[in-house]
């Protein structure tokens, strides 16, 4: 994997994981850990995990290469929030969402979760809204302590 910092006329854009001190973890890093393949994984499982991680990394890199601007279809700003989302189809019924924002040369990866590709119940929509509110809490905590992060690798 190449370096996650790029130079743009002396401006550096760094990708970082938000670190929550109360939880003692990086929510996105924790989410992505499920795609780390294990020796017991079958070949097909391993390939699927690698493909998902590679695609997510490519999307994050694309945003970084575009100076932190959310560009459809890779990412989009979320109405009513100060962050954007990356959407990645996991399978025909599930979408992975990674919530992030750009500020002062940093792309901050806040949170990640899965949602149904199509809502069938109002409960599912409420669950997604809960995830947005949790990410908004992370956003506010980061704004209060902008050194609370780990490097994206």
C-alpha cells in the first residue's frame, strides 16, 4: 500500500482514523478489522475480504486525491450533518457506509456501519439515523480534541 499522505503544492492531505478515548478505539478501524482475512478463511472468503478492503481504500484514496471533496458516486455530503459518506455495496442486500469529513489537510474517518440496500421497515431507517447521530457525536468530540486520532494504514 502506498503512503497515505500526498503533496499538492506543499499542502499535505492526510487520512486519519478518529480515536475515541472513552471507547479506547477507532470506530472505522474496528469496523474494517472484520475484513482482515484469517488463515482458516476459505479462498473465496479471503478474496471477497481483500476485494472489499481494496475497494474501500481506493474510494478513500480517490477522495484524498480530490483534495477532500465528496464526489458522486464515490461519496456524498449528508444533509443536516457536517460530514460526508462513502458508500460501498457489500452484497445485493447490504451497503457499507463510512462517515468522514475534511478539515485542515486531514480526511477524518469517523464511523462505519452496514445498512440494508433498501429500507423495508421504518426501524431500519431509524437505526441508520442513530448511526449518523453517533458519528455526529464523534465529530463534535474530534473538534474539541483534534489530536485524538491514529494514522490510516
